[in-house]
């Protein structure tokens, strides 16, 4: 495999696009083209779906024992670990994220641990049971893989999101067609090839790059679609899946509130919320985006946040001092910068940042904004950039109401030393994750997913495996 001229991974083979089309991959930190990848069209997706269907129907994967599937997933983790520097380098080249701080330091270790978790989860058959629930009958509940699945991954964590999709679906016994984002396809394609080396049979994992999501969502042989992406994309995927009544699994946008009470440790707030705001250039659906602090500590919170964000080292992803790299593309940079300009025009005060950085590539400064209205665009919409706003509340009820007052429901946090308050507030916040005195960390065992317009279905945890399983009731007339 040559990482600068890649093909599609279909049925265990590197395959050119049927029409010979190719797409260029840009390094967003330099603006240079670094690779080309075959661009899938309809024929290629049909071929990939046919391979996934054959591989599912003949049971070459679902027919293995959980222990055999687990062994392959564990081997995949070992192989990835043995090549983590190469994967991390290519991930940083494609995304512009810092190599040491993020790709090698966080994304790769988490991918490897996730795969080991899903290897173990493949063998957890708990919860199945049999019994007599009607006179003369024995009932058995089977949990079977849903079938061939279509998986659409985003550009912010290309490999990690691929692992979050392939890991649980493979543990469950499904086959898959994974479509990475066109901007960042390479590490997913490399992972596709690596599944063969790990002993996963041909056709079980297929990886196609290109603008072909609609072909997967409308294909009758695809039984479930999993998407991580923007809320608007989720709505159109859901509509498209309705025609063939597919199961959908959606991890969509976010607008995380961070409620900071007057007893909070302010230094901890600055430390945790600055990282959660600038990490991955803020291109994270769980990023800290809205600080809502008690009015008595507003000045302190503004000062510490602005100071912390000014200290973030932005620059070359391959410089070990770099904490934040580039934005993903020129178009995305314009969008982020547009949000901040609109906020300024709407009367907001930019405490720090708020500027593009004059260098090759697509860089933006970590930004803190205050004097914003609850109904303003900068508070209500997902910016997906290193931008955080600060608002104030008078009492707990108002803090909760402001936190919940967005269409999203993915992630949130609470900073306080009052344990009883953490109980009340975490119950009241309508978000799939509530961190207390922190913001961002996850573990392979912890279910991750949203409420409201952030979608439904869980990534990570045994729940994710369950999302790829269907329950079948077998009722046996025992003649008793
Ligand atoms: N922090 C991981 C979030 C995944 C989606 O953006």
C-alpha cells in the first residue's frame, strides 16, 4: 500500500474506482496536496455492498464463535499498536491536528484500547435467557447481528470514529461498508487493509471514499446506517433510511454547556475548559462551547479563560510544542471566522483571539467571547471551532434552563464542590454526558451518545455492541 496513491478497499482487495476517478487529499496545515485516493462512485459502492452482503449471508464472520471474532479484534489492536506512529503521522497530515499532543498522544492509544474493549465485548453474551412464559412453550431470545451495515464517519477524528463504528459492529458479527470523509480517508483505508492481516475474512470490512453516503443509506441490502456528523446530515440520512426502514444510529452536533457555580475551583475551570475548547481546534461535537457561570465570579472566569486560551501554542502539527493545529479546510475556517464576525456585529465582546492566523494552511486563534445573548447565533449554533462563550446566571434553576436551551443534547459539564448540587444538576441537564469538575474524557466502557437533535444510539461501551444486534424470539411448542 502506497499512502500517497490509495485505492478503495473492497472485498479484501485494493480496487480502483470503476470510472477511474480520484480525489486529492490536502494537508490543511500547509495547503499542499499530499495524496490522491480513488473516489468511489455508484458502481463501487454496489460492489462493496454486495461483498458485505455475501460475507454476511455465508456466515464467514457471524458464524465464527465470539472467541474467534474476539481474537481477530485483539490482533487488529496489536497490529495498530505496532504501527501507531505511521497511522498518527498520516492522521495529522490529513487533519492538521498535533501529532504528539493528539494523534499519537490520545487518538491512537484510545483507538487501540477501544478495539481491545470490543474484542472483550464480543464475548459478553450476558442477558440472553430462556424460559417457560406460556404453558407448554419454551421461549428463547436470540441476539443476532443486524446484517450488513453502512457507516459514515466524519473528518474530525477519522480513525477513531472508524474504530467506534467498526469495533462494535464487528464484535456483534455484522459486516460493514465504511465511508470515511473525503477530506480524511487514508487512515480508514489503511485500517481496512489491516483487518485482513488480523484474520478478518474478505468482504467483512469494505472502505469506500467519495460522496456516496446516499447510495449506502438507500441500498436495500444495508440493514442499518451509523452516522457521525452534522445534525442536518443526520436528518437527511434518517429520511433516506426511512424508505427501506433501516435502523439508524446517529451521533450528531453538540453545543456543550459548562455550568460554573460560585464555589468552583477557578483554576481547575480554566485548565479543563480551555483544553476542552481548543482541543482538536474545537472541531469536536463534545467540545466545551458555552460557559455559564454565576454572576459573582464572571470577572474571574473571563480573566482565567482568556489567559489560558492565550497560552495555547498554535502551529505546525509536527512541532512537539504545538497544542493546536489547523482547521480542517479553508471553507471551514471561513465558517468559524464568520460566526465570530457575526457575534461581534451582534454586540459581543471578543476577550481574546477572534482572528485568522497569517500563515500557509487554515489556522484560527483560540477565542473567548462574552456579552452574548442566549438567543444569539453564537450561543445557539454549533461553531465547530476553538471558540467559547461566557454567560452568567443568578441561580441554579436559571443555569439549568440556559444550559438546556439549545436544540442539541450531547455533552455538558458542571463545576462545583457541592455534591448534592452535582446530583440535582446532572439529573436536570438534558445531555447524554454530564462531566463533573472536568470536560472531555471518555473511556472505552462509557456509553457516548446524544439526546434531542444530537441523535440517538451509543458509541463505545457494551451498549454500542447492542445497537448492532437484533432480538429474535424463538418459541418452542414443547407439547407439555
Ligand atoms: N471527543 C470525541 C467526540 C467524537 C465526535 O466528535
